[in-house]
């Protein structure tokens, strides 16, 4: 065994050192531990989200999303992230070890410079070092290719992880954490790919140096032969000088082609990354567009619900206002009735006082000793009985008046409570209407913001697609130039194939790489065509959506115009109704004035009757026949008085019915005592006058009843018309 082989078996040999470096270093183990801890934190967050998901609000995360498939997708995404972290840690650690090996190979590169100095004699140690350099560079090349393939698989796994993570987008915090983790993984992958490219360039340099060394070694052998052969060797050297120059030129061309190939690989990697980013962005924009459409639909539904709610609240408020007006109307009527009852009470009290005074006088008269006749005693007894009956009736009227007063007070308290409850209901309805208006404004603002965001996203996607198309075109041009240059290099290789027979393997590898690059470019072109087609379809969809938005805006404008027209029509009709109500009020005042004049006429007639009674109150007291005449005359006068009283009641009853809402100003004082007598002719005249007044009052009351009946018929017709108009407007708005 030679000294070189012994040194190779030593523990300080670079191959053995490479095997030792293949083990994980302390920094690599620490990095792996940190990545595992980070992924464990993500799993703990997932568990916390799962435990807290049952108590969260429905607007944040639904319970159904946290169960079943949602949790399986989340666990799958976390597992993918864990595997990515471990693979990236493994690749980074392997790259560190390969970098150490690269430094060892780079340190061995100086051996070739020393061998170049030893032109005449090359030692066995230097040959051994050259062989070690060749072995290490071959091992490094195979390891770099292996890690390059591993990084390609990692790139595909990252794309799959993106798709799996987007299925868990409803978990906002976890989604953000996982997305940041993926972005970090992509950045670390890019850095490792850059390191691999640098290693490839360095390996290409090492191969070039080794080829030069082989060429120099062959040249030295030829020099030795030429020394032995003499002049023949000089002739051969002169002949081989241009071949050497050609070989150097070929090596330079190959070096340039390698550099171009590496540049092409870099560009292809960048194109792949840009394509993947484009796919992710397109997927994101599609998801965002879908979410925006769903949000817009939900907002439009809420907007319609708010409008319907506002209309319902307006109807409720109108109903409450109508009820309040009815309650006020009833309250006014009850107040008027209370005033009438008080007035009647006062009259009853005055009558009681008068009757008490009359009874006191009668007691005084009874206490004094008088000599009355039997007829006078009989009349006095009748008067006393009448007075007692009137006293009982007045007491009953007083009790009834007290009871009615108490009932009216209870009704008034109930009406006050009802008015307060109605006011509270109106305030609540107003607050609900204000809140509904606030919600409407918020919904309109959010709708505008969402439409602006949609437009911004669409513009940004179109701009990015255009820039990417430009970049793809530039890259296609560069690829065409690269193809042309590679074809030129192939032609040169074919022309100089006889001179570079030892470079055949390298050229075949270059050809395979070029074919791979061409296939990759073809795939990139196909993907670009697919992207352009999808972009064209998206533009079509955007145009369709814009047309749809324009149609919706037009329909909204038409509905608003119809609403304004219907509102104007309703306002005109309400004005007409208000004018009719005012006219009715004027007619009512006029009728009340007429009724007042009738009551005045009635009062004047009553006064005339009283005057006639007072003028005819001459009683002749005589003997037997005279007494019988007086008694008959008094009976006749009492009969005529009762007839007048009945006519008076017939006149006053319709007047009291027509004046329900106003307090009676003039109430005729009832006759308490019948002490006068009237002639038969005066009674007949009074009866005829009262009958004429009654006929006039009945005619006027008939006119009032006709007018009220017409009003009652007109009100439902107007309400039916307005209701039909509202239904037509609602159908037009919904259509």
C-alpha cells in the first residue's frame, strides 16, 4: 500500500470528514427543534380554537364548521405544515453540510496550481489529491442533483399546502398564522434554491479546472515523447498547437453555454414561482369575488328587510297616531259629558234647595193654626205628595249623577293610562324607525365600500395579469435567443466532435438539460395560453357583471321615480281629504249655529208660554159652582201644560242628540210647580208654533243625516283606493 492510500485511510481524510459532516450539527438540531416547537404552538392554537369554538358567537365561527370535516381539514393542513417544516430543516441542514464539502473541494483546487508548477515531474501525492478532488466533486454533484429534485417536490407540496390552508379560511387567526408560516417556508425554499444554483456554478468551474488538468497532463506526456523522438515531436507539436487553441475555444464556449443554461434554469424557476403565485392569486381573487357576491346578496337582503321594517313601523306609527286622535276625541267627549253632568248636578242642587225652602215654608204654615176648607186641605195634601215624589226623584237623580260622575272619573283615568301607553308605543316606534334608518345608512355605506373593493380588486388583477403577460413575452424572447445560441453551440460541437471526443459525456448531459429546458418552456407556454384563456373568460364575466349592475341601477332609479310619483299623488289626495275635512268642519259649525238659533227660538217660545201662563193666572174663588169651575179650569190648564212640555221634549231631544261633542249652553229650567192656568186658545197657538219648529228642526236634521251618510260612504272608498295604490306600488318595487 502506498503512502497516498495510507493517508486516504487516515481519519483526517476529506471523504471521511464528509461522512462525519453528513450527521446533524448542533445548529441544525436546534433549528429542527425550533420548527417543531412552532408547529406545536400551531397545534395548541388549533386545540384552543376547538375548545372555545363551542362558546363562540355565530358571527365568528359556527359550531358546525369546527366539527367533522372542518377539523379534519385543519388537522391535515397542520400535518402538511409540520412535514414541510421538517423537510425544509432537513434540506437546509444538508445544504450546510454540502457547503462544508464544497469548501473542502474548493480548498483542494489549489492542488492543480501546484501541479501546474511541476511541469516535468508530477508526484504520486499530487495524483492522489487530484483523484480525491475528482471523487469529491462527483459526490457533491450527485448530492446537489438529489437535493434539487427534493426541492422540486417541496415546491409541489407547498402548492398543495396553500390549497389545503385556503379551505380553513373561516378560522381567521389560525389562517393568518398558517399563511405566515407558509410564506416563511417559501422564502427559505427560495434561499436554498439560490444556494443550490451557486453550488452548480461552482461545480461547473471545478469540472472545467479538472478538464484543463487532464489536458495539461496529456500535454506533458506528449512533451516527454517529443524529447525522445526529437524532430518528429517538434513537428507534431506544431501541428497540435491549433488543435489546442480550438480546444480552449471550445472550453470557453462550453463555459458560456453552462452559464447560459444556469441562467435559463434560474429564469425557469422564477417563471414557475410566478406561475404558482399567479394561480394562488387567481384562486384568491375567485374566492374573494365569490365572498363579495355573497356579502352583496346578504346586504341587499338586509336592505330590503330594513325597508320593509321601516314601512311596517310607519304603518304602526300611523295606526298609533290614529288611535291617539280617537282617544283624544273620546277624552274631549268625556270631558264634555262630565261638564254636562256637573251642570245637571248644580241644577239638581238648586232644585233641592228650592224644595227644602218650600218644605220649610210648608212646615211653618202647618205649625200655624189656620182654618182651611176641605178643598184647600186636599190640594195641599196633593201638593205635598207631589213635592215628596219630586224629592225622591231628585235624590235618585243625585245618586245617579254621583255614580255617573264616578264612572266618568274611572273612564278618564283609564283614558289617561291608555294615552300614556299610546305615547310610549309611539316613542318606541320612533326609536325603532330611527334605528332602522341608522341600519339602512350603515348598510348602504358597507355596500358602497364593498363595491369599491370589488372594483379595486378587479383592476389590480387585470394590471397584474398584463404585467405577467409582458414578463412572459420577454422570457419567451429570451428563450428563443437561448435556443438559437444552443443550436449554434450544437453545430460547433458537431463540427469539432472529432477534436473533443473526451467531452462527449458532458455534451450529452448538456443536451438532456437543454431538452428538459425546452420541455419546461413548452409547458410554460401552454400554461401561459391557459392563463390567457382564463383571463379572457374572467374579462367576459366582468363585462356581464357590469351590465347586470347597470340594469340593477336602472331598475332602482325607476323604482325611486315611481315612489316619488306615488308620494306626490298621496300628498295631493291627503290635501284633498284635508280640504274636505275643513269643509265638513265649516258645515258643522254652520249647523251648530242653526241649532243654536233653534234653541234660542225654543227658549223664546218657552218664555212666551210662561208669560201666557203668568198673564192667565187669575183664579176666582166663589161659592159651590165657582169652585167646580176653578177646579175644572185648573185641570184643563194642567193638561195643556203637559202637552206643551211633551212638545218641548220632542224638540229638545234631537238637539241634544246632534250636540254630542259640545256642552249644552242653555238648558231649560224645569217647572216645579203648576200654579197657573191658560186659556184654550193660547194653548192651541203654542202647540201649533211648537209643531212648526219641530218640522223645521227635523228637516235640518234630515239634511245633516244625509251629509253624514255620504261622508261615511266616501271614507271606505278612499281607503280602498289608497290601499290598492299601495299594493300596486309594492308589486312594482318587488318586480
